[in-house]
């Protein structure tokens, strides 16, 4: 009986020793002794701290670089926005500059005509001068795209004509412009002012 107990204990001891040898072999397979890789487990706490501090310094430098870049972009965008706003304001403010420049010679000629009429009250000369200035004004405005709307004798068009009177007419068909009371104008393709007209019944 005692002999059987002794053999059982010896068998358990052998089994435990085999388990320990198996665990050691598994550890050796996972970390072969030939590999000299220094993982974070192989570093001392001081080395770990120094490595982390270096990585943190690199990250901070990148953050500072990106932040500076962002500030520069923001400043450039603010300058661009202010510049375009000023340009837009100037465009609105001086939109009529070209037309005014075209009309300055007309203004000069009106001034000369008025001075001339004071010195020499010749009605015919004054009338011819005003006629020339009128043509000069028309030319300047035509350059800017101003065109007269044809009205008299045309079929009435509410988009182009403003009918203020309806009259009986034997000469014109019904709904035709018989007389223009005030000229209408296009500015390029847009109706700037409709013609004021009389229309036949």
C-alpha cells in the first residue's frame, strides 16, 4: 500500500516537471534567443520616458507648424476678402465713370454754346451749335448701348410701349401705335424706358 502511494506521488511529480518543460519550450518558440529586437518590454523606464518625450516633442513641432500654416491661410483669406469687398464697392461707386468721361466733351460744348450766345445772340448759329451737341450726345450714348425703341406705325407691344391714350384712326389698323409722345429706349437688350404712345382702337 505504501509502495503504491509512493509510485503515485512520483508519477505526479514527473507530470508536473513535463508541464514546466513544455511551458518553457513554448516561451522559447515565442521569443527565440537569436532575436536581438529591443521591444518596449526590453527598455528601462528611463529609456521609455525619453522615447515618449522625443515623440511628444516631434508631435508638438508638427502641431505648431500646422497652426502657423493655418494662421497664414486665415490672414491671406481675410486680406483677399477685404480686397474683393473694396473692389466690389469701387465697381458700384464708379460704374458710371466711362459714361461720364464720354459726356464731358458734350458738357464742354454746351458751356461754349451758352457763352457764345451771350456774346453773339445769333439764333441760327446757336441753333446749329445745339444740333451738333445733340448729335454728339447721341453718339456718346449709342456707344454705351442706348438705342431708340421704334414706336410709330408699329403694332402695340405692352413690353415696349406704354399706352396713355386710345384714339380712333382710319389710317392705322386696330391696336397700332399712331403717335409717340415720349421716346422709349433700350440699353443693349434691356428696355430702359418704354415709349409713351397713343394707340388706335
